[in-house]
C-alpha cells in the first residue's frame, strides 16, 4: 500500500477473527478519519473539474479497474480493434513502473499517456489531470483510464470518469466480489474476463460471481468476455455505444463551464486551467 492515498488509515473498525468469530477489535481513531477525509475531499474537488472539462469536450471517460493480470490491456487492445473505425480513442495507463501497457496501446495507433506512479497503488484525480495536458480532447470520443492493478485503493478515488468498469478474471475465483465489496459495489459494469477458460476451470462459477455482486445491491450487467474471441465482446461494445450516446445527449445544450485563465504548455498542447491542485508523486509519459 502507498503512503500518499491514506490506505493505511480507515474510518471503520478493524476486526481480528478466528474460527470462533471476532476476537479483537481495533477502533478507528479520529486522526485517521480526518486524514482520509482530507485526502478524498481534495481529490473529489479536482475530479469535478475534470468531469466538467470532459463534458465540455463531449468525451466519454471510462475508469477500468481490476486486480493485476485480469486482462485490462488485452481487453483494450481487442476493443480498439473493434471500434477504432467508429470512435476516436485515447488511453491513460497507470502502473507503478514501465510503459509496457502504454506501448501495447500505441502499437494499435492510439495515443496513450503512461502515468508511472512509483509507490502509489492507484491513480488519483491530480494524476489524470496532469495526463490530460498531453491529450487533445477535441480529437477524442472515448477516454479509457486503465487504473493500477489493485482491488482496494482505486475504488476510493474519483477520477472524473463517467463510469466504472471492473474486470473479474475467471482465473481469480468467483468470490472476489464478496472479498472486495467496495470495488464491486461501485461498478457500473462488471466484465468476467478470460471467459474462454471457464470450461476448463473447476473453481469458477459465473452465477456465483453474479450472486455475490447482487448481494452488494449492485444490479450492473455482468457479461462474460474474452479478448481472444471478438464475438464475445458484443455486450461490452453495446454498453460503450450506449454510454457515448448518453454523453452526447447530456452535453448537447450544455454551456461551457470552468473558464480557464492561464495556460500550461505540455508537449505542444496548450491546456488552460484556472485552479490550483496538488500533484501526486507520479510521472506522466507520452512518448
């Protein structure tokens, strides 16, 4: 876990359990609650600014989250192949190190901005804001944000996205939604990935996974997809079409908001903005 996001603090009690039940409870202290609240409040203010800015440009932003190795980048590659003739796409990649995923996206002819987060275990609004400086949003219809692989901290940080998509790989086990309820409760769509492997797995039941998600009071669709089988992507692609239409309808008569008063020049893109924001310890790369 990182030292910047407050993931070492919690507003809830910590329980220690054995076979008999709870054997010890460590109560949350007021200082922890104040620290976490302050971090999230600052992030949420900047996320609102980002959301307005994306709406001004009629850009659909989708935050893709999952554990490491669930197939986020493979899904993006297959998605790009399926829709690049229909939509203008850009990607923001979040990883602790390397540009590996961004390079894979760039190889598809799509602009990708890599955010190297160092020790930070998630993207936050300030990182996304900085990454947006390197993109010309007037040339983008869909912005995919591939978050750092982590089923805990990314769930707490608003990035200014319209929708959250959570991937659940068939190789992870069907109880992940029960173990990580915050992540799956906030999902607008859950994709069961690597579905081509389900027939050979004896420890994954899609219906059990859906049941766990419904127990979180989340009625989101939970289709099975495989990046190796393009025909399985149809529910995901249809969902994207619907989201794009919603953005167009919502912004058709929307006046411009958050006028910008000064400018930053980033990589040839002059991106103006008027409000201060905190910068996280992350590096933004647009090679």
